[in-house]
C-alpha cells in the first residue's frame, strides 16, 4: 500500500525507505533513442544498510579468504569487460582511468497491471510502513522501496559481484567477512568494502564499480511498480542486512515521463534534457529522492554521433566511437550528492570557442572583503562531511579563482554567446571566489537550453542551464543570472537543505549573493554597488508585495513544517509540502523573503562581518545538509559583538527570526518599514524624475495636435536596465497612456532591443493600453521567452478584448506542444 496523498494539496511523496537502506553509488548505462523518445538501459545500485540496521560483524581472515577464492574459482567464467571502443577490453590489472560501460537492451516483460516477477507473479507486497518494523521481521520479507514513476521496469536482479576478476583483494582484510555467513553475505560485505574505500583510491573504486556493474546476474528479484515507487524484495530475506547490496535494474523511460523533456532546439534539431521537474529524476531512473540519500554516480550514455551528451560530472567527457554512427560519453562524480541533482542534456549542441579576447578578471579592490588569517585556518581544518576528494582540502583548488569552463549552444545562438556570455563567465567566477573562496566544483559547462525551458536558469553539479532570454539586451540580465546560478554551487549544491520545503536556504542565498557577485564582476566602487543593490531591493520589494497579495497564504511560509522541519517517518519516507502545485514553480516568495532576511542580517551585522561569517559557514557545512537554525545559530554565536546584542535585542534570536520570517505568511513588519527607505537612493530618484517627464509629456500629447513643434521636445536621460524596469512599472500604474506616448517610449529606449526583464514590462504596457502596434512584440515574447511569459497570457485574457484573446489562443496553440507540463497547465487554466 502506498502513502496516501491528498490530491488537493499537491504534496510530493518521497517514498524511499532510506532509514533501512541507502544507495551509495549508481552506475547508469543508457541508450538515447530520439525516434521513440525513450532512454533505455540499466542502472546498478550499490547499497548499504541504513542507520537503523547497521550491525557489527566478527571476522575470520583465513577462512574468509579461502571462501572467496573458492567462490571466484567456481563462479562465472565471464570476465569483466570495460568497453572503450568496439573491440577493446580492459583487464582488471590495468591502471584505473576514465572508461565507458556498454550494455544491451532487453525485452519488456511487464504485464498490463504493472506487476512483475521474473520467476513467479508477486501476489502481495506490504507497504513502506510495515516493510521493516523490527530487526526480526517474522514472516514478512524486507522491501527495498525506491522513488520511481513514469518508467517501464523490465527486470530486477541481484549482481554476482564475487565473480569479478580481482575482487578477492577486497576480502583480504581481517575486518571484512564473517566466515559463518553464506555467499549472500560475502557479496554484501564486498560491497561494503568497495563503497568505503578511502578517497585516495577513488579511481580504483570507480573502476571496480564498473566491473561489478557488468558482472553476471545471481537471480532475479520480485518487484512491483506503483504510481510513485518501485518495491523490490527477495523471497525469504527479512532484514536490510541480508538484502542484496548490489542490484541491477533494466528499464526504459516513457515519452511522457516528467523528468526529461523531448523537444527541439532553436535551430530545429531534436534534443532532450532534465528541466528541473517538480518530481526530480524519478522518471529518468529509479532512485532515492530524499536529500539524506547522498550518493555518487557514473554514467555511460550512447547516442547518435550527431549529438553531444552533457552531464553532471567532474570530467569533460571525450566521446568514444563504439560502432559506426554511435558515440559513448562517460561521466562520473565522486562528491556525494542527492540524486535530484543529476542532470543530463543530449542535443546537437555546438561548443562556443573562446576567441581573441582577454576577459577582465577583477582584482581585489575596495569593494572586496579580503580573506583574513582565520579564513585560511578554516581551510586547514578537517571537513565535517563524509569522506570524498574535497577541493577545500586541495591547496591548488583553494587558489583557483576561475575554474575551467565551456559554453554550448544551438548553432543559431553561438554569436550571441560569443558576444557576451563567454566574457562574463570568468568575471563572475572570479567575483564568486573573491566572496566565498574555494569553488566547490572543479569545472563548469554552461548550456543555452531550448525556448521551452520554464526558468531563466538552473544550476547542477558542474553544469548550468541558461535560458535564451538572458542573451539579448546587453550584459546585465545575462551577468546577474549567471551570478545567481554560480552562487548555487555553494548554496543549494555544496550545502543542501535537509528538508526540501526550506528552499529559501538555496534560493534566498543565491538571490542575495547574486548582487554581491555582480557588483564585483563589474568592478564597481562600494558606493556604486550599494546604489545598484538598493535599486534592486526596491524592485524585489514591489514584486514580493504583489506576490503576497495574489497568492495563497500557506505558499508564502518559508518553513511550512515549522519545528517539525527535517523530520521523516520511521522508514525515512516523507513528503514535500505543495511540491506538485503547478503554480508554485512560478512563485518567488522563497527567493524574495529569503533574500530580504539575509539582507536584514547583513545590514545589522555589517557587510564585512556578515560575508566573513558566510565564508566560515561554507567551510563548516560544505558537503552537508542543513536546516535554517544551523545557519542562524552559527551566525549569531560567531560574531562577538552580536552576543551582547542578542541579550538586549529580542529580535536577534533564532526563535524570533524563525517566528517573524520563516514560520508566518505575508511580509515581516520590519520589512514593511524598510520598504520606503530605498526610494531615497540616487538611482531611484533619477527614475522618479523621468517618470514625471513622461506623465507630463503624455498630458501634452493628449491635448496637442498631431504636429508637434521641435522646441517642445523633452530630453530623456539614459537609464540602466533595472532603472528602465522601474520606470515601466511606475508607468504601468498610470490609468491612461496614449498611443503616441507609447510609440515615443518605445523609440526613446529602443525597448524591443532591451533585455527580457525590460521587454516583459513593455509587453504589459502594450496589453494594458491595447497598443496594437506592439502586439508583435507580445507575440514574439510569448514565443521566445517562455520562461517569463506565462502570466502575460492571463493579462491578455483579463481585458476581454477579442484581438488580445485571439493572440493568446494563437500563441498557446503554437507553443503548447513544446511547453513544460507546469507552464502548460497554468496557461490552460487561464485560457479555458
């Protein structure tokens, strides 16, 4: 029986019983077929018993070694093949280096009801609540429960890793095997030895993961596919300790699966990519979704030679030709991460090569906060995370301001990328380093994804997706969004939320740091940076105010589980509150309230002290999962001056901050007061002056004849992109702007050539005032800027104007098929 969900609440279930067993490593071996829009292959899971079921074992070295030798002699005679070309095989004696895995497809054996048994039909499987209640299970078989949906699971089997040549070296330790155990336990203890190898043997570990993943099967396992989970059992096995610790699943995705989107790029070529679905990766491969299930992975992906495979991986994969017209791409990750961060993109991408320019790398200037001696002491301290090859302990990595990077895009957008994006990346990476220190990841790919991408950007380990909307209109939007996604390397990836409902820990920090990084990337003075940040604060304040007024209160709470945040069931299963709510993907409350909380703390503590605390927090918690109180407690306890203030100012305690900012809906009272102060900054005052000119000009134009005298012309000042956004927002508050005013407005600022944020406000003006000459701009925006155009459909409908509604229907009819599911659902509700 599966977890019962209330369909009205749209909560996302995390079904995996991670308290009983944890996946430590995934090996994927996949084929991408664009004709059938299916990804097919195998995934091998290497498991450990969960925290509730770990048991110590007594060992006998001599007996266990002879036992293993006997098994290796009588086991499968088939060697471990690691394919790097169509005719080459690496033996188990060679050095451990990058390699690719080959596999072969199998026939679907599922019945119409989704029940499967490779030997006999599964008649009944108990739910996760009862699958593992005590160490002794009576007559109940243990169930391994994985998060899974929209997949056709064809076969599940135990892997006979004891048959791998050379594996006997993992049985030589006297601590490995209890001689009284049977062959099953021998395999499990080999897996334990493999997944716990020290970090200096990580390449050897990857090599043997590959060898083990290709070992012969040792019996098929019973399984049942549900709407949200895959349940696996072995008859007669009643505890996690005795359940197979290496299992192989043969499966294929479905074209309608919600973890990846099959579409065409801007050049009309087919592609597929993970688009940040609310259900994460469970429709791409069976996995454990809860954040606590940190794992590593390696993947070999085969596709037609026309395609490039990009993926979350520490290595820049070099494709290997397996057969004529087919290339294999191999990636791996040695830093344990949640399975939800796995990202793949397969398409006819072109690498944008760096031409003859020298990007300006920002030196340490007056706006930078130099690292203190304490910062460097943190580097030398041991890390608090589980063991992996950590860059924070690598002296060379700690000095690397700019990590290696590549840019990929469809052919038709290469020139745009070359003009702006390539030059911005090193500047933004350097700015991030000057703020937070060591880059958590060793390299970066940036991909311009298709126009149906529902966001301006998405960060994953080693790869960033950017919308094409960030490219036009100069450097500003592209630079700020790039800074936002780079910030996620630290907050969201290297440091993750233990409870996914606390997404402000990721998005609030990235929004705050976006401004800091971008000011440094532009090499602004302290005063210039502060002016830009106050202008941005006003824009965000207006957006937060509007969103709070037009959204459900329960969606405005940053910590919906309050004091229960981070708690899970006995099995490890839980839910993500409102995780499936379609409109939630377009909400920015978690970005904005989180940003304003951090801005308030920075203002109270002083920027230098605050950024120093952020660096210390990164060093202490990288590679770990945190809750809000982890950050707030460290921040308030770390700064000596604050200890006295926390005794005299009740507003500066973890409890009061949680109550005022995290656990309630709406806008905090302290922020309501602060909202007026940003209107006094110089950049905002300049906008106010221009707004006054436009209002007066509109009055004159309405009163005057069509012929205007030259001496009546008003000179308008040049404005920054964010100033233009504020100008248009203020003009949107005017009841009437006549067509000639709008025409002049567009011509004065060349609005059709501005960035997407500016063009979005221009389109709102066009719709509000039914400015027919601007309808072409609206149609183009809905077609090319889908990440930002969703709510324009609603504005087109609300005016009840026949031309505008026909425009909305026409644009949706063209875009609907390629839209992501959440966007299409929200727009359809507006139109029909």
